[in-house]
C-alpha cells in the first residue's frame, strides 16, 4: 500500500504535505482516510462487543465482523478483566490395554520453555470461557488426543479450578497449592474407540 | 444575530481547516523508514521464536490427533469468516507446511522480498492462529496486529536485505533512504492500535470489583499457575498490592492521552518498559511483554532511530 505517494518531495514539511497534491493523490487520500476511519471503528466494535453492549455497537459488529475475522482482529484486549479469574487445570488418567496407567496434569509446570508452558496452560484456561454447547465435544477431543498420545484404551478426566489463596490465609501460613484452594469436577471416562 | 451566526460559521470553517491540516500532518508527513524496518526485524524475531515453539509440539496441535480436532475447530468457527491453510494440509505434509512457513518468516525478518514475504507472513500468522484457538493469548493478538501493519507498509524499505540489494544495484552507492509517507502512515496505524489496546484493557478492568478495591494484583501475582517469582511476601503489604492495582489501571487508561504529550512521552514509554518487564519477570509472560514493547517502539522518534542505526551500521562506526 502506498498512501498517497510514498516518496517525499524534496524538503517536505507537514504543511506542504497537504498543500497541492494532484487530483489522483487527493482521491487516493480520501479513500485511505475513509479506510482508516472504518478500520478503527471496526477495531473498537470488536473491543466493545465484550461485556455490556449498546445496540449501535452490536450493529457495528454485525457490519464489521467478517472483516475482523478474516484479518484476525476480532479481539477484546480484556487482559485479566473484568477480574483475574481462578486458573483451570485438568487431571488425566490414561489406561492402556495392558492395564498400565499414565497420569498427569495439564499444564505440567515442568514444561519449558515458558512460552510452551503458557500454550499448555491455555489449553485448560480456555475451558473457563467456553460456550456450553462446545464443552462436551471439547473434552472428548482432548480425551481422544490423550488416547492417541499414550496408546490408551480409556481416559479419565477431572477438571480443577484453582482459586487464589486470600492474603489473610497466606499471612496465617497457607500455601498457594493448598488442597483447599482446588475445586474438582469429575468429567468422567472416555473410551478411546469412540468415533 | 447575523453577526453571531457569521462568527459561528467562521469558527466551524477554521475548525474544519485546522482538523484537515492536523489530520494530514499526522498521517501523511514523510519520515525515515528505518524505525519501521527495526520493528519488522523485532516482530520477525518474535514470529520465528513463537513458531519455533509450535514446532516443538507440531503433532500435538496441528497433526491429525491434535488437542482440538480439525472438525471441532471448523464447528467452532462455523459462523465466522476465518481461514487457515492448515485445513488444506494433509497429515503427511504437516512438517513440509511448517518448514515453508518458517522459511517465509525468516525472509520477512531479514527483509528479503519483503513486499511478498510480509503478506505471506500475515497469512501464516492468521492460519496458525485459526487452527489453534484453544491455545491463543495476548501475544497472538498483538503479533497479528503488528504483522498486518508491516504487510501494509513499506517495512522492507530500510534495514533489510532488499535495501542492501538495491544499494548494490546502484553500484554500492550508500544513499540515505528517502523519507516515506507510507512509513509514517504505518507507524501511525501501530500507534493508534496500541492506544486502543491499552484503553480497552483499562476500560474492561473497570467492570471488575477487584480492580476498584485494589485486590486484583494479588489475584494475578498470587496465582500459582502464572507465578514465575514468588511474590507471596506482598500478602504482608496489602497497601502495596492496592497501589500496584490502581497504578496499572491508571497506566492503561492514561496511555492513550499522555503518550501524545511530547514532554511526557519518554516518561510514558519508560513506565511501559518497567511494567512490561515486571509482567515478564513476575508472571513469566515474557513473549507477550516483549511484543507489547515492540508495539510501543512505534512511538520512538523515527529520525533519532535512523541516526542510531546509521551510526551502528556505518563501516567506520559512524565516524
């Protein structure tokens, strides 16, 4: 893209930038200006669609979301918002046909480098914000992956919500990994020969 | 009455003229493209690192038995206008597709055939992101944004193999790269997008009680899964936690205003540097922090960066 002639005329100044461009350049600038306004309106619509949303933002989102989807700009940028949430973890127990058991936790804190650990943490963190309609398929897909990875015949999954320990409890000797800070949800057993 | 109306119309006309002048000056003033070239290199290095990490778990995330099956991803995106070349890659070609992607990202980083390699890099970033929605976070959003703008602008015009080859074609004539309107336009796109990111990050926090009562930073720093340095000593200093929470909020909300005040800009950038390094050190989110700092680098003075690069790359060290 070359916004209105990318090379500078000699001794260009901000004032001269708009002084006497020819008609073609002016027209091009108007098109670019329009795109800039629409582009950032779309970015703001994507950010605004999260949370309490007025009707005009919904209308803008309806208009812009194909553009935002295609360019991977459909984001809310709501980092640790509206509040930092508890972590989600997943315990698994994969049983092989010979009866041996492989147990583990996602994410595994020993995974390095840090970015790889973050990626595996996100595998479970996203479960917290998952629409209900996809929840069961999501668990089944994870179970199928673990089946193939460990050559298992069945996999048992448990979802854990890890709440941060209140400051007062830490001051009284509580540890961040205290068993009391975890809430378990048994997701059940998944057979590996399921389609 | 007529006089008053005349004054109002003159004021409106002056306002329109001043706005047009300001707009043109903001978007269409030519600048040295070296800063954009530097941002391309930094973004490219981040892309290479990010995708090298994907390479360590390629089968787990992109293979036929990946964490999220191809079918489920398609179902998840059924009402969205997304695409990913991974939908077309057969299982036996996964490594080939990955190797090609890394090669193109490398070309983009060094600025080789940048016009094409930047657009292909954008397609790669989007394709990877749309294949693994279960593992995306802020890093992917910001690096996607930077790659988009670098693909729009002349990111290979300076500090690149392309510019070196061009100077060789001119028989070694090391002329300074001419200022470019497109380089400024691209830097401005990054500037505005960074302002929106910080503003939205701050506004979305205002909906949460924990950011108002100051407990939020404890919920972040006391989260075992994100903790890379033990910060539990802060439990004995709750007022420090509250101040940190409110300072973070103030920084995010005020960035989009204060960064445009020339005298405050170095201070705001220094503040961003300190806070992002702290996020990297305390929460292990180094890649996210670094990519945000690359975005913040778009606010550096282009001429100053160009002089610095010339001095560093000059055969006689700028003498």
